């Protein structure tokens, strides 16, 4: 007898293989849904451009903290119209260079395909970014650049139709500056003679044209030695004129490095002895500015577009101004700066725009949402329908002075509110004291 084989024939093997495949397919179909890959969320890409290095670095110092805070608080997601989007914030540093600001904006538009551009801090940053967005048909929201510098500095003309379609801006303007200055300067007796340092740049030209007439109407005599170039190293001519005209109030919009040079020379040449109020704009905003002046920084006054006593809550993070300050100081070891609130407010407003658009991937819908925006942010209310000109909303600026910190503080000086004409909801913290230095 021959032995029988226990190996299945070829037909049987094929049949068994087929049954195994069917069984495997059936088992896969019964797997829980959570084991299957979830569909990817649609993505919203937001560009964020600011000066984090270079001469304007004080304005961008807190931006990495603010952006990281928003990423954590949102979990990298945003809901618009019942639909959830993955949120990508793409930050870029201009290195305080206007040309680089423009280049970065174009790269974010053309290569990164951002849905919304956010930008902040001075005409040297904001204006070229906004111009790039106009050329690239990309919605752009900006802040912290006096609105006249943004609007007229980019080619708009009084009484003529607004030339912008895609860019919107919220910030104080010369009318808020005038209100704040006049309110502050009335707190001390002076001869009302004001020396101004207006450089030949967007800020200087805007304030000379729009602020000076308001100050004159209020009874102040303006001593203007003329425009100078940013980076000037010798201010002897200006100091000589200020001394001869017996000014007791000093203001202007110099770059930080220029004002440090000016005030040191003013001290050497005896001008600081006659100053009762030393209140520049664009300088004295940050602790680093005052530290660079040494003893000359004590009692410098300035306008503040945000401080820890602003009574508003960020709709994005849910933090009030005091909480935001404490989180920043404990997390970074650095003293708060007013840009902390301004940068947070830009994100507050930007998120509100996206949510109000209905379709954040539709650029026209986003631009239209900016034109209708009315929201309370970290710095206060931003209301475009009630703006002074199309595409502009105003924000407050408050009179403040650098004074000695309270006992036990880790910082030598603190910026305290001395007046609140632009927003009475902000509490006054201390009285203005004279500046004069020997």
C-alpha cells in the first residue's frame, strides 16, 4: 500500500488562503472607529511680523511670550461658525529694518500662504507690511503706529477716498496724543514753552503736521528747531535753541538711541536743569530705555498704550491685565512692558476678525469682518465703524511717569499712571513730579 499525503492539494490551498483574506477584512471592519485615522483639520495660517532685534527690539521683546501663550491657551485650534480649524502662527523678526519687513511680508503671503497678517510696532514695521498686503491681496491688521503715520504716511490724502482695501489699523493718533499731553502738562505749573524733537520720518512728519496745531490751540508755545535725520550724533544746535527759548517742557518722537544721545548732551550743556517735564514719545516706553539713561531716566514721563492697571480682559486668553503681567514676569524674569498688552490686543482683535468672518479662508470675508469689527481687547475697545477715517480705529494713550518702585519690588523703577483723559476707566496711580536734573 502506498501512504496517503497529508499536504492539501493546490486547489485546497488557494481556497484556504481566500477564506483567510475574507476573515481578515471582516475583522478590520469591526475595529473601533477610534483606531482609524481622524481626518486632518483645515488649517488657518496667521503671519505675525514685529521687530524683535535691532534698534526697535524693545517693541518686540515680549512677542515670543505672547505668541506661545496664545498657542497654549487655544491648543492650536480655533472655531469659526461651528467648524474647527488647526491654527498656525508664523512669527517673523524684521530686525528693525523696513526693507526686511516688506520682504518678510511678501514671503509670508507668497510662500506660507497666510490667511491673515498681523503686524505691530512703529511705521518702520507696520507700513511696509501693510503695503505688501495691499499688493498681495491679503487681509492685514496692525497696531502700535500712530494712525496718521499709518494712514497718511502710506499715501492717503485728507478728504479723498481711502486708497486701501486689505489693510486695517487700530492705534492712538495725534488727537489722543494731544489730549494726553495737555492733560499731563496741566498737572504742573510751567511757562508752557515746549521744545519738540521731530525727526524726518513718518512719525516726526505726522506729529509736526497734526499734533503741533492742537498744542498751539491749547495755549502752548512750540519751539521747533527743524527736522533732523535718524541717527544724528550731535544735537548741540537743538539744545542751544531750547536753552535760548527757555523751554520747560520737552517732547518729540526720537528713536530710542537718538534720545539717549540727546539727553546726555542736554545734561552736559545745562538744558536738563530747566526742564520741568521731560516727556518724549517712542522713548521711555520700556524699562530698557530708562535703564540706558541711568540717573537721567528718573521721572521721565511718557504716554502708555497699556499698563497692568488697564481694566480689560483678553478674550483670547481670558486673562486680565494684572494676570497677564504676573504670568509674564514670573515666566520670563523680565519686567512688564506696555507692548505686552498691545501685542495681546492685536491677537484679540485678529481672532475676533476670523470668528466674525464666517469663512476665514475667504480673504474678502475676512477683510469685510475687519471693517465691521467692534470688540473689547486687552487695551480697550476697538471699533472700526466709529473710526476717524475708513480702515482705522482708535485706542487710548495714558499719561505716565517713571517712579521708584514700591518697597520689596524686584525692579528699581516702575511706570505709573498720572492722568487718564483718553480712558477714565484706567485708574490714576500717582501724581506727576518735576523732572529737572542738575
